[in-house]
C-alpha cells in the first residue's frame, strides 16, 4: 500500500477492530475503482473518510454496505466478527450497517412519521419514534408533513432518524452536510456527537472536510482509490501540506 502518511499501520489481521476493512478491491464493470483499501474503526468512533472528487469515497461506502454495484472482487470486511464481505446488502443491513446516501432517499407522499414507521418494519427494531423525536425535535414538530417538502437539513435529519429506527451498529453517511447552511451543519454535527455517545460507530464522507474533521476522532484520506493517510483528525486539521495535497483546502 502506498501510504506516505500512514501513521497507524493497518493491523486488521492481528487485532480485529469493530469494523475492519481489509485490502478491498472493487469494480464498476471493468472500471477498477477501489484499489486495495484497508482501515480499521473502533466501536463508537467517528471516522471522516475524505478525498477529492472521484477519489472513491462513495464507492467505498457502497462496498462496505455490500450494494450489488460496485462488485467487491477481493478483500475482507468484518463487522463485530461477522464477515460482511460474504454478505448481500440486506444481510449487511440486518447485521447493523446503515447507509444514508447522498440523495437522502426520502419517500415522497409519506409524512415524516410514516417514513419513520416504514423503517421500523424491518427487524430488528432500533430506537422508538419518540426517542428519535427527542433527538430531532424539528421532526416531531413536522411529523405530519410530507417528507419530501422538508428543507434540505430536515430531510438529512429524517434520513439519519430513519436509520436509527433500525437496530444499527454502523452509520455510513455520504455528504450529510451537502447544500446546508453552517448553522444547520452545526446542529447535525451536534446530533452526530450524541449518536456517537450512544455507542454507534460512524463513517462520515464530506466535501466540507473541516466540519467533518472537527467532528471526527480519526480520518482516512483516499486518493485514486487508495489510502494516503490514516490517523488523527486533528493532525489533518493542523497539517497544511496534507490538506493542500489531498483535500485542496
Ligand atoms: N456506477 C458507476 N459506474 C462506473 N464508474 C463509476 C460509477 N460510479 C462512480 N464511478 C467512478 O468511480 C470513481 C470514484 O467515484 P466515487 O463516486 O466513489 O468518488 P467520490 O470520492 O465519492 O467523489 P465525489 O466527492 O465527487 O462524490 C470515479 O472515477 C467515478 O467516475
Ligand atoms: Mg461521492
């Protein structure tokens, strides 16, 4: 692995972490996108997965969630001793992986509450709707509103809330702050901190790298489908060279 900034050499083989990504290679058709990515994440950590446009962040999240596309051709993904690499997406989901995609996937024609109730149909059930409303009071206020008419920030909250209605262990967020005003970004970041305190492990992909790094415990930076940094989020914030080279900030 070409990893000039790799402070913590990957040790998935000897010390299995809560979520271990081990030398994964993934393809869209003939296109070789994820080119041998490895990283570990500990239970209850927030990890920022960063990199320029096209670096392979979304593809990595989709691979972890075991979506049909991309195809994982080599490598292993272990969640709490379960071999996700041998699973389909519905099985990974049943084992506690939740992917909140960039487009948030709110179901039109359903109210906020119906969106949440629908998420609760799939066992095992997670948080109660009341507990979710305590976390997102804005959703309680708008529970009868059609989900698709919510503001961008509220839709993001609903997408996260829906994930919590299932019994999840890992939350994979693809650009949750996209298009949101700084004050809403702060509000969501605060909530993600509370979710971490409840023991949920989070991987956050963000173009707003500074906001993600302020929230995260650790950071992994991708470039051309490979890991170029794996270490503390704070170090990235303080390392101008790293930021300029791989994040253009
Ligand atoms: N369905 C697809 N079929 C073929 N190639 C794809 C597909 N989706 C993405 N790619 C390619 O895979 C590479 C990585 O894309 P990916 O979406 O993972 O990047 P990203 O880091 O999430 O970028 P961004 O910051 O723009 O969201 C890109 O070159 C992209 O063109
Ligand atoms: Mg992306």
